[in-house]
C-alpha cells in the first residue's frame, strides 16, 4: 500500500485508530480504508454517533470561548485527535492571538497533521504523547517552551478518558494533572456514558468499537463528576453535551440524553 504524503511512514495502517475513526465520523480525510470500515460498522449499531461527535466538538468550542473570556491564555489539549475545523488554537487565537496551545496525542497521524497545520504558528505546537504519563508530558521541552504551569491554564480532556481503563487509574491520572495546575486554572472534560437514551444501542456499539478499534470504558455521571474532585464546577455543572452553555435554547433539543455524553468545566481555587 502506498501511503499518502501526510501519513508518517512508521504508522500501522492495517489496524484502525481511535483518532482516525473519529476523523471519519467528522467527515475528515486523514484516515484509511480500515478506519472507514470500522467507523461504518460501529455506525450501523449507533447511527447517531457522527452527530454525537459533532456535538462534542461544539462543546469544545463553547468551552474554549468561555475559558478565553474567563482570562485563560494557555491550553493543554490532551488526546486532541486529528485537527479539524474549529481547533482549539483557531477558536482561542481568534479572540486573542496571544493564546498558546499545546496539542498532545498518541496517534502519529494526528501529530503529523497537527504539525503541518501549525507550521508558522509560534504559539501552538503538537507533540506525540500518552496522557497517562503526566510527568513526561509536562516535562517535554515543547510543552515547557509554550506553557507556564505557575500561571493559570486550561487542561482539556475532551472525549478521551473513556479510552483509559480503570486498571490504569484514570482518577489518579487526572488528579496528577490537577496538582500541577496553578490556582485559577481550569479543567474541561467530556466523557461517554450509558446513562443517556438508546442505552441498548450504545452498549452494542461500544462492544463493536472495542472489538474493532480500541477498548472503550463507559462511566456514569457521578464517576465523571468525580474527575473534577475539589475543583469548583462552572455552571451548569456536569451535564449532557448540548446542555453545557448552549448558544441557543433550541440547541439543547427536546431530550439532551441522545448524546450519551456528559461534559463539564471546573476551576481550581
């Protein structure tokens, strides 16, 4: 198989990756046939999945805008995925060009494309890293070159913690990031759950995703709220995606449970 120019030569194109399958659902083109096949199979069981992922991107945009309005000027986006329209740096720097953004992802395609997009932007960088290794990420020269952890910043974990198994202690991982954040910093999280509507479909789709792409761990609202621990939740708290500060009342819809995903933003005192 001849790889496209944007694809690193070292990637395994025989196995789908979460970042590239996400890219398929968002209508992107940085993916392979194996990713598109996996996305199609999961979508058969949960047709609304692409809409859920787009609602997740919309939450990310609203959260970043809120954080910039709150005075945040530096962002650490963990599990950032393959960049699409409405990246964190685009949203934040449109308000203030001085905003600094670090993208971190495990997928080399996501990182390679991120670096391509960010070429010529001195206030944003993409690095390859595993969010389960906070000390390594925070010590990275590129991260330290842009972000000052003695000052308030925002750590974004959007649609990524449901890939971390309980055995890896996701609560402990998030806690390590929280301890590194200066007072006045913010944490933003979205996480898939089986507490929404269409529980049976979501359960089957999760099993299909796990068998084809990667392990996937649904958690309940109380567990997701626990990631924020002693931080102060920003109103309206941990809610379904479309309920988090919608731009228009009708954006919430008749039943926000269809997103099967909870989201929240919280501030360190």
